């Protein structure tokens, strides 16, 4: 059967072909699917979401380097960004303590809002040592826990964009393989720390999952949340432990003042023990955007390598793939 082109159809076809000739990318752009708009509260979640989304979503994080999520207060522009998102991803377990009410309102508005921790098996979760009944939100400190986060994020993308299921599943599988490599590296280098030096002292108690995964005792000057300040007795107790066990180094964190850590150094010095600051660790935020340390894998690589080297272990200065050497943290 022959299709007859009316004058109107001929004119329309001519204009379409002319536009395509003048602008070769016009047809492709017309057929492109609009990207999902995704907002994550913290950059650790945003980074994994970007890896899984690929070109199917534009992901932005509300909190950048050096921002403490425990104390963060959302702005009006944050609320607008959340309300304008096709998908909202947050951690949960009160990590975003002061944002909780805002996130609840966003969910009630009908926007898809997903808490990463809801997909983590119960037997993986640690209870907060400081507050009975509240769970420790810092699951990203163990890469095996972050594999659960990757699965939750992939499921969230599929729920709002079911046509991309194969895309999201494939990228999530590839990313979890990279997390397994990271975990293998961490186990290998942290195992070289001498038995009598396997104690990690940091600004706040964000490393419990890390300590459990790699058999390292963890002491935080402040608790799981940074809302409560450490007291003089807390400092004196930790100084006593450091002196008695002859621990060589303690660590600052990028989102917290160094004041308490330096008090430990001074306290040990007064007791005749030379205590060093072994380096700055990333706990509740990553490094600068666009850098290796500004990715989740780079963040953990930096922490593992820094801790191992400062406590007497054997780790390459450049980390897992030598990338740390060319990506020094900005101070």
C-alpha cells in the first residue's frame, strides 16, 4: 500500500529534514530521555549514586567537604532542591539529625525518599555505645556494609525509572566488585599493624564498623554524634590509655575541630610520652569534589593507608592504586 503525502505532510517533512541537516545532533537530542534529578544528603551517598546512575541521572549532594551532618541545618534552598528532586537519598539512624523533620515533610509531599540504612541487614548494624536504642549510622566505614547501600540505591533508581533496571543492576554489580577490591586492600595493609598498636583514637566515635571489620580497637573522644562535647575526664582517661599502651599516634577528622586531639598530645607530653597526630581522616564527609579523596573509594583508601602507616603497619604511600600520591589533601 502506497502512502500519499499531502502538501502539509510534505512541508512538515521538508522542514524536519532541513533542521536535521543544519543541526546533526537535533534528532538525537530530541530522542534523549531527560535525566532524573537526584539529591543525596551526604557526599558518600551521592558518590555511590552517581556511579550507579551513570548518564541516566544528575546527582547532587547537599553537604560537601568539612561539613558535619550531625549539626547541619537545612537552608531554604536545600528544601527547594529536595522538593524539586525526582529521588531523595539519605542515610538515616539520625545521621542527619537536624534534617529529619525536613526529610519527613519531603516524603509526605509525595517525593520518593529512601533511607540507605533500611536495606542493611539487622545483624550488620551496631548499636550506638552512647545512646541505648539508637543505632550507629556510620555504616560506610566498612566497605562490605556499603555494598548494601549500593543495592538500596540501585533499587531506588529502578523504582522511579524501571526502564533502566538492566543499566542500574549492571553498574551496581561493577561497583560492588570495586568495593570488594577495596576491602581486600584494607584487610591486607591493616593486618600489618603490630598487635600492641591496634588502637585507633579519633575525634569522635565514627569508626566502630571499621574497627569491627579490621580487628582494631576504636576510641572516640566524642560519641557517635558530635552534639555532646567531651569532658576533661574523657581526655584524662584516653591519655592514660595512650601512655600505658605506648600508642604512637592519634588522628584528627576533617569535619571536627582538632582541639580535643591536641589536648591528648599535650596530656601525653606532660606524662613523658611523645604522641603524634598521625593524619587527618575522613569520617562524616569526603575530600574535595573532583579529587580521588572526594570519592567514597578514595576516602576509605586514604583512611586505611594513613592509619596503617601511622600505627607502624606496612602500606604504600600512594594507597591501593597509587592515586593518593598525586591527590594530596588541601589544608
